[in-house]
């Protein structure tokens, strides 16, 4: 009897234990704020929830949104915008085609005057949507450009610039000129191992040059917005962060070149990976394999 009772208590406490945890998780989710709006300068700011950082301009004369994360998080941003303005969006801009930057475009359908991206970004978005059979969930750019594109919205001028292949072959820098805020898209993974999308024309050697052109084009006062950041690192920063990213990519190539010279195969390179790339210790966390694989393939021309 005693034994059974003890056993009963034991099994029931386990049952309670497993029920409590999901309930706490559920409550945490319910109480968490849906996305965060943060003003950077003038009427320009960022929205962060899940996926690539979104930049926005919201004022009485117009609205601009750069990148859209996913449909559910984009809906949260739309709620925030509607609290401040009943205007239609003048511009919806995509820094590049990846799903964590264009997935939420569809939530803006019927609310925007123009959807703008680099021509390669549009082509990549279409190609990926066809191959993944997600064409019904896309809102594609209706305006594309090759080297530079600009439009005035209220008192602000928004300029898109393309400096060549980097994270993909269609990444734009989006400059709010008066506020002097630049969205870098995924050309900036601040202190986080970047995704290098070789199937979409990424190139690490050229990426270093692209960041160099950005440093020359913008200035010391520019606030840069980053697509992603590592744990504890910021999603905004200065030209110094671009310099650090350039250094990371250079050190990565240098390291992989040495390993290739030493006769290592791709498999051996991945097996013997260090904790961080020598000379770039602030790049850490998950995903070094993506960098090593991409660098190996780029340097050897082998898949
Ligand atoms: Zn991204
Ligand atoms: Zn990306």
C-alpha cells in the first residue's frame, strides 16, 4: 500500500512536472512583447522580432519599410505603423531576397505604392519561390535597379546602392540620407558567423571589397543597421563594425588558404575547426561550418 502510494506520488509528480514546463513556456510567449520598435535618428528606426532586422521611416509625409521578416512578425510591425499613421507605404524595400527579409512582403500587399530591390534580388526571389513552390506567398519587387536608385519621401531621400556580389549577388545598401542611417542587410553579420549563399552568387573575396566601398561612401557619423548580430552584439553600429566584418572575412580566407596548402580536404577542415578563426575572436557562436565550407569552395573551385 505504502509502496503503491509512493509510486503514485512519484509518477504523478513527473506528470505535473512535464505539464508545468510547457505552460510556463506558453505564458512566457504570451507575455512577451510582439517585436520592438526603436528610433535611431529623426524619424528613422528599427523593428526587431524574428529574422533580419527591419528599418523604417514613419512620418506625416510618408512611410518606408526596409525588409519584412515573416508574415506574422510583419503583421506586428503593421500594427505599430497604424498606431502612428494611416498612410499607404511609399516604399517597401528588400535588401536581398532571403526569406527572413522578404517573407513578410505578402503582409503588405495592397498597402504599398512601390516594392524596390536590386534586379538580382528579384530574380533570386522568383527562382527560389518557383523551386520551393511558394509563389503564392510572395510579393515581388515591381521596381528594380542596377547600380543606384533614389527617391524622395517627405523630407528624406532614400538611396539604394549596389557594390557587387557579397552575401548574395543582389545585396543593396539602403541609405536614409538626411538621417544618415544605412541598412546593410546581410552584408553585415555583426560578430556572428555569416551565411554565404553561393547558390545565389555570394563571393567572400568580393564581399571584403563591397564593405570597403561602403566605408568610403558613408561616413563616421553614419548609423549602420545590420541584418543579424551574435548573442550580446548589437544590430546597429558604426563603420568600425564594418571594418571588423572585413577583418573577419579576410582572416577566414587566410585561415582556409593555409589549411588547403597543408593538404586538408573539406571534411578534414570541418573536423579540425578551431573555436574561432585566428585573428577574429569576436566572431563566435553557431555556424562556423557555413563560413569554412564557403571559403573552401570559393578558394578551390570545388564543391
Ligand atoms: Zn538574414
Ligand atoms: Zn540573407
